[in-house]
């Protein structure tokens, strides 16, 4: 009976020794588990998003308004709300805008109709615009941005100045990544900046280069980084352009051209130039092909654990041997 008691005690001590050493080797401590649990379950509140300032007017016509605004950190999307009457100056504390756009992920929107009635914006009519931000959970910000009032142009309105204002003349889509954009006068050597938006979802098409055509000084060739979709509507906005006389295109924000691509588009012949790195450079060490040391770390950790477990077993064997000697 006494032999059995000593043997059982030695076995229990052996198991405790192994468990303690393995726990120390893997870092699975009570403190670490508690920290992970609290981080994953307690932090559930979100900070209310706020759009500061009012949206800015980029371009207006008799039946369209193009707006832009500053990005809001942590916002996943935006909605533009608008009406023919002001909400900001309303005496009704529960006043709301009558119309709103779909959610857009970009900091800009082209508005051509009333969402409540599907009617086009009316000429020479004031509209009031505000923006709300959407967080990752789909919740709108608690407050509207400051309000912007825009009066659409009168129908058939033309430039009243004696000098012809710089404006878009024509647009042609050459292939799925190339657009030719011409103006009504020759351009200077200053860079031309444009923005292209797909009408169906208000997504931006990334622009690669805008290069002046040296054979037609009133034309630039635009190359996009992603392919245009066939049979789709787009809006091109000129953000910056200057003619040969030094006149800017209405302070850098004029120029709007809507276009629809053909049902079949030729593929662009241009291919992206690969980025080359010299052997041994810093850039080369950060490429996706860098050596993955994860496996080596796991092997080293496993070897360390095996050594500790072996030591624990030897210690346990020594404890059992001592008890057996006492019995003898």
C-alpha cells in the first residue's frame, strides 16, 4: 500500500512538472488569455463620425451639380442629402432633406436628378446640399455637414465674357484604357488633371497619365489604370487646365463631359512597366518574394519545447526513483 502511495505521488508530481514547463515554453499564461478575451469582447463602442465644413462646388450646369468634400477618417462611405429648401436655417428641429444619393466610397458625387421624384434638376433653381459619413457598420454620422447652396445655371446659358472661356470641346474613347480629350483652344504646357467617375456606382476610375498631343495642342490623351467597362456611362471632370494665353478653366474646376462607352471596346495595347530592383538593394529586401522566416521560427520554438519536455520527464523519473529507494 505504501509503495502504491509513493508511486502515485511521484506520477502526480511528474504530470505537474511537465504541464508547468510546457506552459512556460508556449507562453500560454492566464494573463495572456485574459488580455485577448477583454480586447475582443469589451471594446464594442464606436466614435461618432463628423463631416467638417460644407461640400464644395466643382461644377454646375442647368441640370447637374458636381460636389466634392474632405475625407473623414474611419468613414467607409458617404451620402449627399439635398433639397430645394434649407434644413440648416429651418425652424423645424426635425427638418430633413427630401433627397439623397446612394452611398459613395469616393469624396465626390455628380447629382443630376431628384431621388424622391426621379426628375432632373431644374435650371436656375437653388438647391441645398449636405453630406453625412457612414461608418464600417453602416451607421450614418449623428449630424449633417455644413450646408452648401447652389443655384443651377439658366437654360442655354453661355459665357458672357468677350473672351471665349476654356472648355471641353470633344471626347473620344480609343480603347478600354485610352481617352482623347480636346478643348476649344490650345493648351499651355501646364499639367491637366482630370477625374473619371462611373455613373452606375459613383466609383472613381484611377487615372494613370494625362499627356498633351504634340500634333494637336488642344488635345490630351488620358490613360486609365483600370479598364473601362463596355456599354457603361461615365463622367469626366476637368479639375485643372490652362490655355496657351494663361487662362485657367474657371479657376481649375470647370469642365464636365458625360460619355457612354461602346458595347465592344478594343483592349489597350499598353502594358504596365515592371518595377526592377537591383540585387542587394533595400527595395529588394521588402519585396513579396522575401524569405519567409515563419517556418524557421516554428522549428526553433518546437525544438525548445521538446528539450523542456525531455528535461521534465527526466526530473519526473528521478522523483519516482527516489521514492522507490525509500521503499527498499
